[in-house]
């Protein structure tokens, strides 16, 4: 009889890589959400219109998305650790220079261009790349967790940064963000690894310890060739179209304009940031659960419900802003559960349609459409507010757009073809 107890297996190093990636995406998302806090202080200090500030945010959102496909190729060519490290360094530089701005073009350069490109290198494509390299089992759950890190960034950073902004000024809040980025840079330098083979391991849930296939092709032409091939398929345009409306209704609109919209309704900035943080908390649950569900259920059906429910919540928002605080709390919980729950099913459908090797670059292009939608909403909602004096029309437009996206979602087939009917 064997009296020796079974030895517990050591924790797979992929979970450590997951943790470092989660923190990286968390801080990057927290930094990207900061302009919503600065919209009113910049308007008061520099005299810039809300439309002008929104235009800078719009540029940053667009470049954040455009960086995605090329980020996928750079991650494959140069490795996760190197690309993420350089991106964090560039982000820290853009933040460190921000307290010295006095002109709108300087804000455009630092936050529209440099911050947009550097955070774009650490967006959803990074999460998809880490999940694909390090995990075979639990991949959907991992994608959900890494996607939810964006919401967690708001949960942790926005209320704190809002308090710092109100108490000590926006420049102090920026310097606090610099410290957070430098801390993450040290974590990446110490613990990040590019591939399980570097640790002498197979991906979690696999026995294959072979090294990764070397990247072939040009890091700039490769993503363009992937776009050319994907653009020939209906599934690409359906996924891109739904993701356009996803961006239109999330970070471009709510992420950028909820705090100033609350200000219009007489709600303090710290309270409004707390609402975004509450959304982040519930999205951490909702998006992680969405990853778990995407491993088990039809992703098209999930997208139908996600977009449909989000559309209804946005149609409810103008009423909630001017009703009792309970109604705004209900919106925050309901909308938060659905904030970016669309990502795991979209990633799964893209992988099924285009294969594991190219799914990162092609999903990067799908994210471009997400950011085009977000950029449109960020700038357009600011113009609507300047012209009409409220955000009601912008919120209603986004709500109806989500209902249309729900109908688009059920026309996608996982195999990459369009179904013949809405009920297919």
C-alpha cells in the first residue's frame, strides 16, 4: 500500500502571466479613462469647448483601435515582454509631460497620439495573444477575465483619481497615474514571459512543449494581408459591424461622457466616477461570466442578448439621470453587467471563422471598427451636447444602434458564413 500522499502539482506559470497581463491591462484602461475626469477642469482652466476636448479623446480612441492589428503582429515578431515594456515606457512619458500642457495641440499630441498608440498596444489583442499562447483549457474564461480587466481599471482608478483631481488638482492625479504605470513596468520586466516554451512548459491543458512557430512576413504588411483575406467573408463584416455599435455605445459614449452628463444633471464628479466604478465592478462579473458562457453556449445567441439588453438600458438612461438616484443606480448595475461582455463571444467567433494563427490580427481589425464607433460617439456626443444642450439624443441613438446590432448578431454563423434567416 502506498502511504505517500499524492504531491500537489505546482501552479502553472500561465496563471502568473495571466496575473501580470491583467494588471497591465487594468492600469492601461485606467489611464485611458482619465480624460473623462479632465473634461470639466480643462474646460474651466483652458477655456476649451467640450467638443474640442472630445475631439482629442476621439483621436486617441481611434488610434487605440488602429494599433491593434499591428500590435498582434509585433507581439508575434518581437515578443510580449518587449512590446508591452516599450508601450508602458511610452505611456509613462506621455503622462509625465501632460502637467506642462498649455495648448490644445499639446493635449492632442500626448493623449490623442502617444497615449492612444501606446495603450492600443496593450488592448484586447494582448489579452487574446496571451490566452492563445498560454491556455488551451479555460481559454474563454481567460479571455473574459482579461477583457474584464478594463472595467476593473475603472473600478480601482476612477474614484481615487476623481478625489485627487477635486482635492489636489488634475496634475496631481496625472502624476499618481505615472507612478502606477512605472510599477507595472517593473512587474512586466520581472515576471512576463513570451511563451510556455521559455519556462519549459506546455500551454495549460496541453502536452505540447514545442517552441512557437516563428513569425513569417512583414509586421506591417502581414496585418494588411490578413485584412484583405478576412474582408472577403461576410462574417468579418458582421462581426465588425456589431463591434462598431459596441464601441459606439460603451467607451466612446458612456466612458467619455457619463461624468459630464452627470454634471449637467447636478451630480458631483466624484459621485459620477463612483457610478463608472460600480459599472466596472459589475462588468468584472459580467464579462468573466460571459467568457465562461462562451465556452458552453452559442456565441450568436449571447451577442443577441447582450446588445439587446444594452440598448434598452441606454434608452432608460436619460430618464434615470433626472429621476431618483435609485434609477441611476439600477442603470449602472444593469449596464455594467453588459459593458464589454460582447468581447469573449466575438473572439470565439473570430477564432472559429479565421483560425488560431490569424485570429489575433483579424480580431485586431474587428477592434478597429469598435474604436471607430467609439471615436464617432466620443466626438459626436460632444457636438450634440454643445448644439442641443443635453446628451439625450446621443444616448437614444446609441440605444437603437444596439438593438440593430442584436439583429445583426444572429445572422452570424461560427463557421464563417451568413445564415439564411434571423432564427438560424
